[in-house]
C-alpha cells in the first residue's frame, strides 16, 4: 500500500498504522503455506494438505487472468489464461518430470486455437482426461455479433506435450445461435465430452463422443436439456462427467424459491447418448432465493457435488457445497445427502463458486473469502476448502482451507479448482494485479 501525505500528520499516522496492521496480520492468514516444500519427502508428518508447487508460465507468454480455469489428470495439469497481448486466451500444459517431482514443474506446451478471435474467451474453461484436453471458448459476454461459441480438443502428440499446439478437433453445436455461449463449461471422461451452453434457449449441455478413428471437427452426438427449463435458468453454466453420468448445473432455476438453483443428472441410455431430458433433478432441502445451486458441479462415480455460493452456511450467505449420493436403485429426484460449509465461513465468502470431487474428497472454492483477522480492512484473498468424507459419511467431513504461499488481497484464490487423487490445483486469476497464479497442493 502506498502512503501519500497530503495534509496534516494525523492522516499520515492513520495510514501508516493501517498499513502496518495489514502487513502484520497477513502472515497469520496464510500460516502453514508460506514456504512450499521442495518434495513430498520434505512435507511435515503432521500435515494434511500442503502447498507443493506454483507453476508459472514462461516469461514470453504475458497475459492476464492466468488461473481462470484449471484441470489435472495423472501427471498433467492445464491452466487457462483468458487474455494475452493478442487478446486471445491460451491454455498452458504442465507435466510432472519423470525423474523429478511436482515442485519442478515447467511449462511443456501452449494450446491455442487456429481460428481464435479477440472476442472469444478461449480457456474460460478447461478439462483433461488422460491424453486428451478440452478447452472451452465462449464469446465475450454481451457480444451481439459473436458466434455461438465452441470447444477445442487437443490430443497429446506422439512425442508428448511440447511447444505451441493448435487443436486436433473443433466441437460446435449444430443449432447454436448468437448468445448460446457454447464452451462456458467443459468436461471430459474417457471418450465423452460435455460442453455447456447456458445462453442457449433455455440452456443446454452438448455431448460429443469420440469417433472410432479419433477426434475430428464435429457437431454434437446429443443435446441434453431440462424438462422444466426456462431461458433464465442458466442450464449448462457448469457441467461434469464421470463414466456414463453427466451433471449440468442451472443456478438460475426456480424451485419453491427464485433462483434457488438445481443440478440435473443424465444417465447414458443403453444404446448410447441421445437427445434427452434429465434422469434426475437435484435440489437443496433448505434452498433459498438466490442461493444459485449449480453454479459449479462435479461428479465422481456415484457422488455429485453442487456449489451454491450464496447459500447460508455457518452464517448467512457464506456459500455451501451440497453432496448427493446415488441411491441403490439409480438416480432419481432428490435433496442432498450432506451440506458442506466452511467452519470459519463469513457472509460473502461465496463458497461453492467452484467445486471438484474425487472419491472421498471434495474441493470447494471460496474466492471472496477474507481472513477473519483482516476482514475489517476488506481485502478478499480467497481460499479453497478441502472436505474429506469420514467413515460415518459426508455429514461428518473434515475440512481444511488452502490459501497459497503468496496469495493476498483481491487475488480470488479458489475461483477455479480441480482434483486428481492426492493433488489439488486452484487458480487465483487476480494475483499480482490480474496477472494470476495457480497453486498445487498435496495430501500427505
């Protein structure tokens, strides 16, 4: 914080005291993550989740909002950056060295669109499964002359991820129109890609199944919609897929309350994906107006998580993540199995703005979280909460907040999250005055 002395000594003292107080308290907010260990062997025995790396793009890849989107699968991580000096976003691929560790991450490849435009939001969303990466490219919000949006598929080259790569295939909607916002969200599981189009009337999730001979430019295999959908629902704002299950969020959906939100589950028919409405609709038993359940969704095997960033947690409007477990007879309309909230949550934290799930672990981003010690100063640093299911179920989950080694005021850490096994990655797209950052954490 710069001090500017204009009139009188009292104002100078007041500003100086505020600055000293802020910087004195800040280390207490990020205690435990201030010095990332070099390797897994360096981690303290008592640790649960500890920062392991902070991957950085090469100096010649200057841009803004690095960490807008993140994804991780096995030894490969993807970080989306929404803007570069050309006005077109990029996605960075990082690969764990075979003879090294995650702390030695170096940028392996840069993914770009061959036909990208400055009005696109390329890398607004990213997803990865094995050797295949999907990057969403919706048009800029409010652009009345832009296209419907699209998603790009990148398949790992024979020689590995390296250099600057253009897409293997481009995925588009056969019925997409201006304002559809195709690519606002993307997900991939094996050979199936789901792409959200919340601006489609009344919102849609498009399914693309890889052809037998590999990915090529194509339109959708199927279109998923909500049986009760209306234009303002935002259906497709978020999508997630796992095996034969696809989940799509509709944060603007009305239930008994305005914009309480919902998540829709689709199960692949025996004959393969086809145009269809939901198998089940998931809502919150305590859903209130403007909770916006479905802002973010995730699915892993038989468990779904849906974020509701305006829901009440320990206090009003702190945000929450709702967990749903598939019944023995298959998915059907249901309310939550458990509601996950931050033990230190405060009004406006927006927990659930981003969510991810893997097995017994849920990650929920709270990009507007402010450390209690500096809340009075109003500087949101953000955080990502990790909830681990206990032996007695999700209702007794343990929680830990991840804050990043150098994340500080207005960085909105937790705006994007991803998980793969023992690794969590979270984006902080505002770090360093909107340059952005990504952080990798490991469970020890």
